C-alpha cells in the first residue's frame, strides 16, 4: 500500500530531524507503518499527525476512536520506541500474546533495535489496536439455541 510519506507539519518534521542520524530511517519506516495500518481500517478515518510531549504522534481525528501512538527513543537513546498510552491494555495484550518475544518499557513502549529489520506484520497488531482502541469489538451474532433444537430435545 502506498501512503503519502512527506511530513507537512514543520514541527513534526523538525522532531524527526532532531533524532540521531542512525534513527532517521527506522523512525520514518515506523511512521509509514502507522500511516499504512490506519489506511487499512476505514473505522480509523482521518489520522492527525502532531507533536505530543515533543514527539511525533498520531491519533484518529474523530473522538472516541483510538488512542495516541508516539515515536521516539528510550531514555539511553539506544532503541527506537513505539509508545502507547500506558493506561490502556495495548502493550499488555500484545506482550501476553504475539509480541511476547519483543522488548518492552513497562506498559508504555515497544523497544526496537534501529539496526534490525522492523517486524512489520507483528507491529501492525498493537498499532491497529491503539488506533481503534475505543471502538466496540465486532461481535459475533448470538444464535437462538431454541431454533436449533431437534424434535427429540
């Protein structure tokens, strides 16, 4: 999927440029993954790109759809950090499921090696979860069991 890759907001562009050189491309790749994942799910709608806490951030423009995703580095500056709101279940659910082999910073971030390929398919899961966090899960319709009972029941 092709998504526009230019950063139109000068503050967001400056935040990306302020990261160490070794982090520029991997962070742009993470940004691209966030944009692609949002575009794949029509429930997300328009995605706002802005700065929160001085970090590039994304949030659905419509209220009560998703929760903020931020990009940055860990405190020592050794890893890429994909941040999620720490009071959501996004990290917990991911860490207890398919993401169990990744590195985490508590309930707030997935830490990634800037020199390793991104596990793109795996990272789509928490990204999608965050972008649709406040939406009700799609429920399977209940089947009326009385309609499926045989005459001998």
